[in-house]
C-alpha cells in the first residue's frame, strides 16, 4: 500500500499545527518534516524547537528529513523534539555507517537520502542496515520544483538491489515533484512512500488530493 507523507514545507507556517491536523484528517499516513540549514541546501526552515511545538498536533509519525551538514551533531535534539523516524543524506555524512547505527540504537527507523546526482551504488555497503531509502527527484532546497525524469531509472535500480538482497521491507521514498501525473510513474518504478508538498497543501480538497496520489 502506498504511504502518503505530506511535507509541511508547503504548509502555511502561520498555522502549522492546524495544517498538520488537517493533513491527518485528509488521510495522511506520515507527516514529512523537511529540515534545511541554509548550508547543505540553499534554504532555511525549522529545527527542533518548532518540531517540539507542533508534535502534539497529531499522533501520526513525524518523518524527519535532515537536509543539514553534520547531522550527527544534532540527532539527539531531533529525537528529543519528537522525530519518529530520521533520514540523513549520504552526501552530508562523513561516517555514514556510524550515523545510521546511532539512530538505530536510539530505537528509531533510519533512512538515507540520495541527491539526484548520487548513484544508488553508494548505499551498497549499508543497504541491509536501512529501513528507508529516499530518492530525491529534485535538487533539494526548495518546494515546487519539477520532477527529474532520470529519477525513475534510479528507483528501478534501487528496487532491483533491494529485491536481490531480499530486503522487501525497506521503504522506498520519493521527494520532489510528486503530483497526480508523476505519482503513477513513481509507484510503477518501485516507490511505496510519496512525499508531497504542493500536491496536498495547495489543494482545497486535501482528502481528494491524497486519494489521487494513493
């Protein structure tokens, strides 16, 4: 079954708690939290204090995507703030294996994200340690970008690598340019978790938007 994780990057920040509640009522499965530091990506969003402030708005899992440099320095802060699962970028981690296992030792599912120009083969040594792989289908840093078509090739490569290793339980997530047109292609290529920002929060009927993506 396809998991829909609306990204609050596209929500109305002035009423973020209400926006999260509305996404839950509309049928969201996870709430995707895009954390940006203005260094690893060219934008700045929110950190642990904001996550902690809105954590009580929903019982849905907070799927925290850290687009930040040296994430290992602040993992404990994001866990304490209410993250239910954490994804770090392979490109941001000098010691990726150590970072992955730190998160696992804290009892959280862990994911690793790959930017569009990063090959799937980067994850070969630790694929069996992961709960989720996130394929970025735009260059991270801004919402509302267009889907990069080559991402479908990477998705098929990833799904084949997981199948070869019997890792069917690893989630394959896509973030960037997800909408009613791209969602069927993404699902066919092997993804089962769709992160959607504008495709959900820019719609008046968010329940219909989520149902269409699913």
